[in-house]
C-alpha cells in the first residue's frame, strides 16, 4: 500500500534518497470507517522532483474488500529532524485476493552508445516472483526477461542493445513499467517513474527508401497494408508513425517502418 503526501522538498532538500527508506521505518495503524484498526509497517520514499510518498505493509487482511482507511498520526525522527505525519482525509483502498508485484523506482536514464551491448534497469520491490511478467512500454513494448533479485530488495533487469533498438521509436523516448496478471490483466506500476532512453549515435547516415512490392493485394478499410522496400536491415526496427500520400489511397496515410 502507498500513500501520497502533499510535502514537496524542492527548496529544503532534507531527505537523502540513499538512506531515506532505512532511516524512516515506523510502525503505526490504519483505521477504517467502523473504527477497526490494523497494524502496518511503513517507511518514506522520495522520488526525484516528486512529493513524499509513504510505503506501508499491511500485516493482516482488511475486513472488507473496498473501504475507506485513515493513517494514524505519526511522529518520527530523521537525522536531526523531527517529522510529523498528519492524515487530514481518508483514502479508499481495494484489497485484492491474489498476488501482484509491488515494484517502485526513481527516474532512470539509459544512454545507449556504440560500444555497450547490454544495459541495466534497477528497481526496488516489496514483492516480486520470478514468474511475474514485467515489461517496459512506450510506443511499443519490450518484455524484461532477464531479471535478478538481490538481498537488498533490488531487482536488476538486463536488456541488450539490440532489444532496446527494436523498442525505441524516437530518441529520448519515455517508458513506463507494466505487468500482465491473469487476474487483473495489464497493470502499470505507478511508483516506477519515467525510464528515458537516449541513443548517442556517433554518426548519422542518410537512407533513401524505395517501395518495391505490395505484400498483400487485398485488405479492408481500417486494416494495414504492407510494402517491401529496397532496404535490408540486420537490426530490429519499428519506427514511429508518419504520414504518406498515395495516389489511390489519398493523402495523410499513417505508416511506419518495421523489419519483417
């Protein structure tokens, strides 16, 4: 469970991202509308440029699947600071009866270059099973199928340059982390902040593309039509959509390049 606060420390810079979680651990309770109380273990999380977040682990099941809860007021210390957390409103929570991963992370940037063939994405987790399918998603998506958990509750996912190239549609593209669950379907991790991928290309090359062949002679309105071109690419490719004009199809047809 996580709770957003209204505290933004852009000017004070009190919290250090490297130690905020381990040095703000506290125990408290949450209370529902019927005055039932539940014990929770919590800590603070501060993503860059975002408001402070409270991460809590519930030690028992809630009485109802959907209900309003309020966090009991908390006082704790962080280095030389005395902190007070006040709950001015209740929040609605939905309790699930099946497991889903709980993954979170600060913003990340991958700078791809000509010399490095493999890159790492790092996340923190409270719950994650090796069988959980997770993937990054921008204009297209790529499954993260090479992930390892560490003893420090960190999830390190390795992804090859070739796979990133097939996923990246435009430079400095922003990706989010998603999962697919049999019970809930697709699910975005709201606490995994932007993953930006830059491609530092050392030398750009002009490529002139010629349409050489129509691959499907019959189609219907709203369906795609495929063309062969004169370009033989050894890399996976999926470009961003762009407009083209065709004599018989009319102007502003949405197209993109993709390796067969």
